[in-house]
C-alpha cells in the first residue's frame, strides 16, 4: 500500500501512531501536512492512499472515485489499504501497538 509517513524527530520506546484517511479527493498535500503536524507533536503520522495514486481537486472527479464504493458497496479495497497500513505500523519497532489510532474526514471517516 502506498502511504505517506511522517516520523517524529524524537521517538520513544512506545511512540503512538495516527492513521489519517483522506477525503474523497484522494491523498493530497492537506493530508500529508496533517501527518507532518502530528509528527511534530510526537506521533507517527501515516496517511494510506486508499485510491492507489488517484487524486483530484475537481468535485465531479472525486465523486467518480468514491462512487463504486458507495453504489456497489465495494469498500473492501479501501478497507484493505487501511488494514495494511495498521499492520505495517504494528510491525514497526518502537510503535506502541496499543496506541494506533485511525481517523478520517469525509470518505476517510467512513473508511476509518
């Protein structure tokens, strides 16, 4: 799974991780910037790309990206991307496996 990762400058033996799931526009600079802000606060910030590289700023295109999940109830590829990112974070040395959080906005809220 393609993802953006922002690591804190100082890591503890038990660094918490936060996965941020993008809006229906796809993974964009807003998402990576929020991960950077989380890293500044001491979290491992992770933004998995649930669309496999597709992104847009154009609302009709964003609707077309999310429509199959909604109309055909085909959320599984997106949920698989989130699950893969969680498993990747769990396997990292120094990440507190009991403090891995998932949050999202819009489409990402549903996937979270």
